[in-house]
C-alpha cells in the first residue's frame, strides 16, 4: 500500500468527552455528543479527535466505538479534520477500529500501543505495520507511556515514519521537550509532532509543534486558540500571558483525570454530559469547588 497523503493538521486538536445517559446502563448519549462536537467546531478549533483517553475509549465496546465515530463525523460534516483514536491491547481489534474509522470518513487515526505484557520494539513496529497495511489513511503514532505502559523512543518513532507506510505524524505526551526536539533533529524536520502534554504546551509550540492535542477546549476553547495563534504570530509575550492564565486549569484537569474533570467542568458550565464510566468516579465535591473557581462560575 502506498503512503497515504497526510492532511495538513495544525493548531488546536480538540478531544471531546463521550457523554453517557443517566440510566443504569449508561448508554452513549449521541444527541449530547453531537451537540458537544458542534460546540467545539463552532468555537474555531482546527480538528476534532474523538476516542482518546478523554473519550474513555478503553471503556467502550465495539458498537459503542462505532456509534461515537459515526456521530462525530456526521456532526463535523467535513468542516475540520477528524482524527479517531483506535487503540486497543490487541492488534486485531486496533485494525478493526482503524478500518471502521476509515470507512466512516475519518481523516486519520491515532494509535497508542497499549500493552499488558511489555512490548519489545520489534513488536511495536509490527503492530504499527499491521495497522498500516490494513488502511489507507494516515496514522498518528501516539506516545504516552503513563497510560499505555509503552515508551517509544524518538529513534523508534522516526524509524517507523521512514519505513512504515501511513505512519505520518507523532503525538508526544511524555512532557519531555527534548524528545520533541530529537524527533525534529532525526527526521530533518520532516516528521510533524503534536504536543499531548497540556502543561508543556507553550514550550512545545515554541519548539515547533504542529499543534496541541487537548481536552481543554471543552471548557475554555478561546484561550487555547488564542495561545496557538499568538505563538504562530510570534507574539510570545501575549502567548505567555494566555498560558499563565490557562496553566492552573491545565494542571488541574490532568492531575484529576481528563474524563473525570472535563465532565465535571461541563456540568458546571450548564452542559451536562453524564458521569464517567466505572471504574472511574465523578469528581469529588472538593475538586468540584476548585474547578468552579478555575472556570469562574457561580
């Protein structure tokens, strides 16, 4: 299969939560999901990325996965790119999800090499190669050892970019700026990287990140967009001011768990999306009080 033509992803790549109904079954609330996606696209974000950690992908079954993909792509309606998270412990299920995302109209898929047993690098490479061989759209290789149990070195990521069809971009979430710089150095600037570490965003954008993958626009979209645009325009003083204002919220949602804190925040903003799915629990009252202050709501 020839290398897929990578779309020009840039800017704020927004991660919606997956809303659930309030009944005992906790079914996906597709009406609310469509409304959230509309809210994000209308705010001016540059892409939508359902089914990441924020979207509770790990806790969804296959019909639910398909439903989120269908609902999101229909709501976006081609206005911005859609990047679908397709990760699973098994290669077979990751392939099924990637193929479904492509069939549904996704512009790219994001693959996190989730592991129970620690994977050797040759196993990581084969996992990505197998997914690539099964689809014809770009793959974003997602490195987040805190959630996946797998840490992919810059050398490995660049090697896959150079040798595996469709591996076209990297989302780096370790919070280590030197890794992003190393990716640029090893690939001669050819491998686009995206920042997935919320507290690192300003430094990452200044270091040349093509964009910021974040759930923060669910709660405060305009400052996220303004931060990206300020760096892009070279107005680093303005960017620093925006970042300083956003930083406490970014730190809070990461420390408290993205699905948990963002869902609580949306409820405080009068846009309820249900609770996170067990074993996750709703944000406790002390955390809600702190979040209420960060969002400046009564």
